[in-house]
């Protein structure tokens, strides 16, 4: 069992998962994993902060060396979760959040036993559509695509451990924090502590 919690957090575009993650990751004990990708950086994106931008060859080398926990090919580019940094953080006792799409999350859940999965839901499809429109940056066609994508993703939400409805951001953040706190108090995580207390008198 890892010392820290490995958390996968997903949700459709417009669910507010990015904002929730940013706030949760303000805790110095929490590390937001940085994915590797072969796509080019967008304006303002920094190597090592938003993504590790690497070449296809480098990505394929890392795959051969078993350096990715999971990966996906999306619109002709690879995206993946580097293993080493995540493992080091977990061993140091940090909690690690992977903000990845539903397919990536399901792959992680298959491969890792000790993972906490959280799906961030909008309160309704109407609210989601309003939020996507409110950004004012997306065309009608992109909004349609994202809504369809959202419906497919929400259809897989029952494979997650927890559902958090992001109606009010502050409440959703408190709920994610409560889940992480409860997970840390499970007997599977506290057993060593309990044993330690009992052993004290026998030394
Ligand atoms: P974008 O190019 O817009 O930054 O990301 C495209 C898609 O790749 C998004 O759905 C995003 O969630 C997904 N993605 C980003 N990082 C990873 C990763 O490490 N693994 C997987 N499976 N998907 C990722």
C-alpha cells in the first residue's frame, strides 16, 4: 500500500474539474500529476507545468521502458501519465491527483488496486450547456461535440467510487476534501498505526 493516496479525477468539459483540482492542489501535500504529450504547446503553456511536451520517439521509448502508467492516442497525439514521478511522490507520502479522461481513468483503475476515483458531475445537462456557452469561446459545433462527449462520459460515471455534483464550487471542493479525508481513515490505511499502538506495551 502506498503512503499517499492515488486519486483519479475525471468529469466532462465544463464540469469544473480543473478548478476543483487547482484548489485541492494548493495543499502542499497534494501533487497534481503532469502528463506527457506529443502535441505542440498552445500559447502560454509551459513545459513541465501544463504538460511535458516530448517527441513521438521519446514517447515510444518511454512506453518500451514501461515508463507510463497509462496512455491514450487522441487526435493523432499521444497523452500519458509518467510513472516515476507519481511513484516517488506516493512513496514520500504525498497524495497524487491524475486529472485524466474517462478511458485513461478506467485503465488506471484496472491496473492499480489502491486508487480512489472521483467523477465530477454537472447538476444537469442544461447547466453544463449554459456553462460551455458562457465561456463564449467555442463555436456551436464544438459545443455540440462537447455535449455529446459529456453524455458518453457521464454514462461511464457508475464505474467510479464517488460522484461529486458541482453545483456550487465551494461545496464541491469541500466534498472532494471530505472524500480524501475519509479514505485516509479506512482500516486498510490505519492498520499499521493500530498495530503500532498495541505493540507499544509489549516492547
Ligand atoms: P488537450 O490536447 O485538450 O490538452 O487534451 C486532449 C485530451 O487528452 C483531453 O481529453 C485530456 O483529458 C486528455 N489527456 C490529457 N492528459 C492525459 C493523460 O495523461 N492520459 C490520458 N489518457 N488522457 C489525457
